[in-house]
């Protein structure tokens, strides 16, 4: 017993061991990620490839329609009469010969050869190049260029063409993505980081394995449920109708969504071709930078009325300066740009002044910016060019840089009317340059060997082809070019359809 009466200390109890739940959870997650990483690496080493989606999650079509149908006696496929408003007639045998090399070229009106037609398109010059290299072999170059056709309309055509024993696909696409009205509410409300993460996850080989295990009907159902737009079989471009240009307004979120959809579609075509074991070539499209005034311009929405008036006054002062006063003209432009550097026509005017002053690098910068600021983007945007090269590198796809080719063939290095007849369509000489570049790539890939006398034979066959075309062919092309230029400037007089979709924000 304690004599002092002091309280006795409580007996010590054993302390429980300290637990670290956050650490344990972190370790568990890391172990799971390591396992997934090892599994992903093993699948890649095992040759597992990413799989394409069974359907487009953003758009669908009101009805299924093939581009090619069998002729009356069943011996050849020919362009369906139902698609004749958008495609030129093409034909190839049902029974492909054993020594036949069959190429399908997909794209829009550039592929078709506008403002002329297939006869002077790079697809026909490519066929001539191949024939010049190996006359004993049969080459079929099938032109699948649809007027105003964007990448999402090319994916179904590529799926169809896989049934026709292709040996090679060539895809030239990027100018037509903004022609049809579509909504992208899901994409427009997602942060950029989330979209990039989703794209990365879909490219995992593990995702391909999981996708391959799903029933095809379930994949189609899931894709259809996500579709936000139901489109007609063929194009209803906004500019095809009266006041179509008025439907375009500055909408950065919508623009970003369209470019995301473009990347999805280009990846789809690459993966579909890879899955079938068919080689595919990409072509990086070219635009007219220095001889194409932007199609629609808007002042920045943040500007006050007084600021807009000030820009207009500076603009007027710059226009009143003669070219002998180009430096003073440039000073007015710089003052205007300090208030608003997003008005496409203003930016283009700055580029033209830089061009006159021989400031080539500055001119290129402002011409490209004018294209990017165009409210009606009928020329491929810079992020889309970047997308093409990134996909080409990611999937080891050869890419023919038509843009760079035209720069090299233009005296000041800025694509213009030297090799382009309007905002995007190459001249006949421009089409021949593209055909030569594709041919050289095919030689590099050993699809064909180029004999020593190839150029001589090629030039003779080219001349024969041009001489076979009558004057009416070129007159039709000139008339079509005039209509194209009016169409691009919103001068259509056709009444719009009864119902149209609107952009959702």
C-alpha cells in the first residue's frame, strides 16, 4: 500500500502498431499500375495493335449507302448513280487480276480534281506515273474524292473499300471539316486534359483486347447511344444555301471539338487499314495563304464600340497610304493590331504589306494567322496539320507533305496562286507535283521500281493525256472555278433546308 497516499500510476498498456492507410493504398495503386504497364508492354511486344471503333460516337447517318455497286452484268463495280452529285464515275473489275495493283484515294474535291475533274486530278497522274514505270503491270487508281466530303464521311468509304481487295490507301483530307453544321455538346464541355487522357487510354493495347471481347452488337449500341448528329447520306454544306456564311461565328469550343473529331476519324482510317493489313499513306494538304482573302472576319467580342471605330479609322488611314508609303502603312497596321489582332481581314492586310516590303518570314506569320482567325475556316487549320504528323509518327504511317512541296516550288516559299487556282485546289501542275511525291514514296516503300527512262515515258504519257482532253473540258473547269469562288464567299441562292441543327454551347 502506498504510505504517502499518492495515486498509483495506471499500468501501461501495449501501444498498437502505427498504420499508414494512405501509404498502403498508394502502394496498391502503384502495384496495379505496374501490373497494367507490364501487361501493356507484353501485348505490344506480342504484336497486339490498337483497334478501330465499330462506329463513330459523334455522328451517324440516316441510312446506309454504298459508294460502289455492281454493273448490270455483275463484272465490275461502278460509282452508284445515287452518289453522282458528289462523285465522278469510277469503275473497276469485280475479279481483281493477280498482277493488278489497286489503289483507293480518299478525300474531298481536291482528290476529285476540282475545278476540273478526275482526268487531271493527281489520282490520274499517279496512275500515269505507275504505268510509265511498269507498262506490263495493271494499275487501278480509284478516285473516291467526294465534293465537300470531310473525314467523318470518308471513314465509311474506307470500310467499304476494304471489301474490294485494296493494295494501298491514300488519304488527303482536312479542308472540309467545318462545312456541315454539327453539335458536339459532350466534347465542348470536356477539359482538354480529359480529352487527351481519353485518347491515350483508347490507344492502349489492353483496351483493344477488352474491345475485341465485347460483342459487336454491344459496341454498336454503345456507339449509337453517344451519337449527337444524324446526317444525310450526302453533304448538306452550310455554304450550299442562301445566307450560309451568316451561320459562321467565332466559337473556340466548337472549333476545338471539330478538330478532336478530325483526329478521331484520321486515327480510325489508319487503324482500319492496319487491322486489314493494307498500307495507308497520308497526304498533308496545302492551302493558298498569300492570295486568299479570309472568307469571314469578326472583331474580338471584348472590343467596345469606340475601339472598333478606332480600328476602322486606322484601317482607313492605312488603305489611303500608297505603296510608296508602305512603312507608314505598316505603322497604322501595328496600331490597329495593338487593339485587335484577331480580325482575319486586318491580319491578312498586314501580311500583304509585309509581302510588299519583302519581309517574307513576317508575311508568312501573318498569312497563317489570318487563316487561323478566319471565322469560316475553309482551309485546314494548323493544329490539324500537327495532328496528321503526330498520327503518322505514332502509327508509323508514311506522310507526303504537299504543303512543304508547294512551299519549295514557290519563289518566296509561301503557297499562293502560282500552283493553286483558289483557296485549296491545286492547278494541274500542282496535281502533277502531288502525284510525283506519292509515286516517289511508293518507290521508297518498294511497291514499284523506277526505271532509268521513267521521266521521259511519264512526260510523253502526260502530254497524250492533256491532248486527249477537248477545249470544253477546260471551259467547264473555268466555269466551275467561278462558281466555287462565289460559293466560298457565301453567294449561293439556294433556299436552306427546312430544318437545320444549331451549335450547342
